[in-house]
C-alpha cells in the first residue's frame, strides 16, 4: 500500500472576505485588550490582598505585577507600531 506524504498533498487556501478579516482582527484585538485588562485587575487584587494581610505569597504578587506590566508594555508597543504603519500609509502618494 502506497502512502502519500503530507508534503505532496495539494494545499487548499481558504479565502475570506475583507469584512470577515476585519471582524477577525477586531475580535482578536478586543480579546487581547481584555487579557491585558484582566492581568491588571489580577495584579491589583493580589496587591490589595497583600496590603490587607490576607494569605498571599509575595512572589505571587510580584509575578502578577510583572505579567501585568509586561503585557501593558507590549500592548503599547503594538499600538505604537500600528500608528506608525497608519501614518506611513497616509504619507504614500496616491
């Protein structure tokens, strides 16, 4: 019996409409921003628990704080690159 390797099988590309692509991108962006927001809320909650003397480990608080900080920093860098790309496109002659 002859087996067909995955490399020799033809690839099918699925085309999506510009509207669907826009909706997919918008959904992905919204989900990413919600994740950043949740990380910030989690960090705040853990910090408040530590301040109140509740049972929470200091290293867990610091890790949550750093995760929130890094995710916010990444989000700002992505935003900056998107703004730069938009400005570059607007400068293009028609």
